[in-house]
C-alpha cells in the first residue's frame, strides 16, 4: 500500500496520467467470480475487459467476460445505447459504462489509490459531456485535498489536477470539452445564508479562476450583480457560453438567477414563481432548469408544492432559452412518503413521465393530461423490496432507466424499459 501512496504522490506532484488499469486488473483477477462486499448486496453486472473486440472468437470473447456484484448509487444515460453507473466499495469508486443497453459493461474506474470518502452524485461531483469526455471531483476531507479527474477516452485513462484550496464544490457543469463551471458554497454562519463563488475553466478543467476575476468593478457593482449570500444553492446549468441559470432556495420559495456574460454578472429572473399563479402553500421549491439538448431553446423547471406532509408537482416551460416561461398546472395527485419529492421528468417540451407509487404516468401534451401506463409486474415487485427511487431518466420515447434502493439494507437495483415505461427488466 505504501508503494501505491508513493506513486500517487508522484503523480499528483507532476500532474501526470492516472489510468484505471489497477481497478481493471483487480477485477480481471476475479474473472467469473462475483465480487461481493460483506455489507452490501449489489447488482450483478457482466463486465468485459477493454481488449475484447468484435473480431475475437466467441471462446476468446467469453474469456474476457466476468461478473461483479456491486451496489450502485447513481447513473446517467449518455445516448440511446450508452450509460454509466457507479457506486463506492471500501472507499473505491466503481464506475462502469455500457454501450449496448446494459448487456455488458466496461470498468472505467479511476485508480483505486484515489479514495473517495463518500458517494458522489451526477451534476455535483461528476459530469460527462459525452461517452468520451468526463470529469470527477473528489472533495477535500481530513488530510486529503480536492482533486479533479478528467478523461478524454471514455475512462481508459484519467488525468489528475488540483482545485483551488478554498473550493467547496456544490455543482459541476461543462458545455464543451474546454469550457466549464463549478460552484463553490460555504456556510456564512448566518441562518439562511450561504457564500457562493463561481469558478470557470477554459482548458477542460486543468485550471480554474473565479468568474469575476477578469472584471474591475466597484464594490457596489459587485454587490448588486453577484449571487446573493441569502438563499441556499440548488443547482446550475448553462445553455451556451454566455447564458446560464442558478436556482436558489430562499426560506419557503425558490429564486432563479440568470447570467448573460458567462457567470460574471447575475440578476434575478422575474419570469417565474409568481405567487398569485402558484397559489398559497406551506412551501414551494424548484429544481434547476434543464434544456432538452445542447443549445436548445426549449426547457423545463419542475416546481414542487408542499402542504403539511404532502407534495405535488407542476412546472414552467420555456421555448426562448429562458427569457420567458409558461406555467403549466399538472393534474397530478398529492403524494406522501419517501418518493413524494421525485419530480416528473420530461424528454422534450411535450413528453414526460411521473412515478406515483410503483405506477408510471405518461404525458404527451406538456403535462396537461397524464395517462397511467399498464402495471409492470417487474417494477412493482422490485419496488416492494427496494422502495426508494434514486433516479428516473428517459433518453428517448422508448428507452429509460430507473435506480431503486433499500438504504437500510444498503442494496440497489437498476432497471431499464425499452417500450416507454410499460415493461421493465433488470440490467
């Protein structure tokens, strides 16, 4: 172990290349065996080594396959056939990619010497622009510093870099292979307040600078044009290199802030969250706006209403890149329980899905009406054992994934639909 630590120190000091070979070699040594953490009952994945190819014989290809059993904590679909899924086992990030709809997976984990103290979430500590380009941040904890890992070859190799010491990462977003942003938040010590600092990169994450470092502004300008301390940061998205959005939660209501110069200046949007339209509730919150494709003018903002212990969703839609929003009231039932905060997910400005219990509802008219899909026996029985929904995502009208878990038992299962949510099967 000490040799590996010495190697890691050398790599960090020289900003050299980190590869995932160590993790893959460890898996290869257990070919045809199930790797099972004593404390975690994981999902069985069929893994192939990077050397396997279509030109190999069937016998040779079979020898390149083996099974692992790991608990998954998050996933992200990257195309109609490609997705990534990951979890932590004894401090090691186990990251896998499939390019054949979950039939087989490739281990694209960083080297096991890079230990992660806790689970990571997509859009916070991890972001993939496409199946080739991805970034992972390990937050500082104890004696470990914050580092950023980046790949340009789909996880075959990872390059390592450091972040400014003062960064407390809350969100990570890349628009191109070179242009990206990260939001750092720290507790200001006052109730309801949080210091927010935006950093940007122009070289794919190798170096970062504060987004307003390039401006010479008066103190008054900085105070009136930057994100306020009051309010908790919820999320961030950029539609292009100039226009971006940040969602804050201020007491019992959300606020949307917009930038038109790449994050150097911000102003509150008046296009959303009109209380006269939303009505009177104990509290309402919102998720970060998301746009349905890169550079798309069409996007969606989920809004959750809370009354007592019950929650209900509606939403705002934009067709002009966020300059204006149209409110749509969803005729969905109020929900209680562990999944009542799961927002509807939309594929485009018309089609979306919402899970209520183990029943999936579908809309094709921007949420004005919802149709209950036929019950999937597989989804229903799986959710009886794994009742908590971690994530639901659709990449097309047919293809979707859902990750469910039982946090008390430290178990999870990843399922896929290829018919728009009517039937589900285990990946």
